[in-house]
């Protein structure tokens, strides 16, 4: 697998990794928390493809319990988030 850094376009991947670095969550929790922080809740058609992409790139993993899928950040995801935070600071903080 190639070294993958989360996509900063739109910052959705960054936000998801940030939230999952705090605690494991299921998709609806991620969506609710983003909505609380940004003021607009993303749709399932936005959240679930982003979660799939992060999972496919090894940045998060999922654990299924019945119908609930809980997502957790991986070590690669933590590394990617650290790099993304550094890029954010270099771009937006003087």
C-alpha cells in the first residue's frame, strides 16, 4: 500500500480522522459531530463514501456489531492526521 495522506480538499477526511482520533464512532455519530461543529450535517451520501475511502487506504478500520459499524483510526491514520495538521498549520497559521 502506498503512503496515503488524507485528502484536504473540503477537509472532510481531515475532520473524520480528527474525530476518530478522539474516540471510535459509527457513521451517524461522525455525521452528527461534524454537523455540530460546522453547523451543517453532511448527508450519508457524503459521509459513507469518505469513510470507505479512508478504510480502503488503511487509515481507519471498521468493526461490525450487528447492524452497527464502528470506525477507529489506525496507526497509519494517526500518521496521516499528523501530517495533515502540519500542512494545515503551514497553510493557515502564520
